[in-house]
């Protein structure tokens, strides 16, 4: 769907993770793996999760073809459930447009709490979400809780207050506005670090 090249947020995240001396990266919502594969080629050990077993099978095949299979682990996972990882077991987490799926605010808060649980002290989270300045915000079917369905696809559009509340107890390092795609989609790239 998005091609083979890594996303711009993944390029940024890899630089942030490298500067933080991260070695292990958990990617949530990895899809067919363009970003997970990039992280693996960049030398990180990657744990990729996604709701789609088919996408992860494609990721596994591509990792083998690119010679990075030993650095990539795949797990089918629904982000609405606890992460299948021990406490403080990863250095960094990446989630490109996963948290703005049709998740309730309560489900998003629970997911971020799980991310914090599995990150080591000083660990970094980089995530991207569509925000309330996006052209599709308020368009289509309103499901409440800032979730709007347009063209059969429901998105939770983030107000800035939600970004700030999710960073409570973290160091909120950056909220960077950017655009992606033809609409264009308007997103924030958020970087935050576990305190301690």
C-alpha cells in the first residue's frame, strides 16, 4: 500500500533511537514491514507487531530476503490488549498512525500505559497521529470521541490536549507537525521519553 521505502517518521525515529543508544525497537502496527525492515537494516533488533498475520508473514519473507531475519521477530497483536512483552524489555517504540485508528481515548491511554510498561527507563516512544487540523476531521460519520469515518475508514483525530495528557509523567521532547499523502493528511510526530 505504501511501497517499500521507509516512512519519513521512521527515518527520524531511527536517528532519535541511535542518539539514545537504543538497540531494541518495538514497532506497533508494522503492517508489511517497510519501517521494521528499515530499522533492522539500520542495525536495530526489531520486534514487529500487527493485527494482520498476512502482513507479518510478508514482513518475515522480506526480512529473510534482505538478510535481516535474525534481527526481526513478529507477533500478531491487537493493540487493545496488553503487550506480550515483559516490563522494561525494549529501548524504543515506534508507532506510525496506529494510535489514530478507531480506538477510544480510553483504549489509547491503555496502549500508551502498556508502551511505558515495556520501555526501559530512559526509553523513547516516537508515534504519529492525524490531528484535529486534518481536512477529514469533522467530515463523514461522527462516531464521537473525535472519531470520524470517511470513505469507510474511521480515524481518531487527536486534539493537542490528548497528546499532552498521554505525555503526563514522560518527558515530551517534540511535537512536530507534518503532512503526508495527497489529501494531504495532517499529522503530528510525537517524541517522548520515559523519565528515570
